[in-house]
C-alpha cells in the first residue's frame, strides 16, 4: 500500500520525521508531498525549492520514502498519482478537529481515505510555525527539527544567530 504525507513542511520538524519514520515501516512507500499554492507563495519562510531540498536531505536515509510537490487539490494529486492513502500526523487533541474536517472533505471530494499516525508525546508541542518563531530570535531549535531544517534555519537567520553568539561570548578583560 502506498501513502502520501502532504503538508506545507515550512520546514519539516522532528514530529513530522517521527510520523514519517513510523509510516515508512507500515506502508510499502510513502511520498512526502509539499502542497503549494502559487497565490500564497510569499507566506512561507522557505521557497518551494528550499523545502524540497530540506526534505530530500532529511529523508535520504529512508529507502521507501520519496519527495514530491503539487500545486492543487490534494484529491486531484491522489487520483493523478494513484497513491492510495493520505497520511497525516496527530500530536494532540487540538489537532483532531482540523484534521477531522480535512479528512471528511477529502473523502467527500475524492473518496480518499486518511490514516492518522500519532507522533511521540515529546513532539506534542513542536510545530513548524513555533520553530520558525524560535529561530527568528536565534533560539536553539536543534532538538525540534532534523539537521537539514536546523542548518537551513541557521542560514536564513544567520545575522540573528551571529549576534546572539557575539552577545554570549565573554569579552577578554
Ligand atoms: O502542513 P499543513 O499546512 O497542515 O498542511 C495542510 C495541507 C497542505 C495538507 C492542506 O492544506 C491541503 O491539502 N492543501 C491542498 C489543497 C486542498 O486539497 N485543500 C482541500 C482540503 S483542506
């Protein structure tokens, strides 16, 4: 059985990686698909190409995992690619209502089933938006994201991280 793990992945987090790793042991193959909308391009920190690069690096060790992108309705992608199941992660009860709505809409629109995998509790509070917020202040996000995301965030906010490091380095007397 094939699965598609759709999302914005701006950038991929350790919670996403946890869900993806668990799914790769269950499904024959999993495609991580960045869903993008040309009209919403400016709303992301990372460009589509940057997100795809990060994803390819972060998932390179998972043999049955591929990376793709699509700019349209998820149900159209599922039909076009004949991919089977939509995979989504759940962190906490707060995710459930939103995910339930999307899952029902996708089933109504395209008769596609959604399977949920629970992320480990240690990732309950980690989201791409929180990681972006912390990184924008030069905070330590290395535990919360895979190395590829951490490196890319570090480059994006190089000036903030350098300033923070300068401020915390003791000056010689
Ligand atoms: O990572 P996110 O932002 O929670 O992912 C949401 C996503 C991209 C899976 C969802 O917005 C989506 O499927 N977008 C594609 C357009 C679509 O099919 N919309 C109808 C279902 S909400």
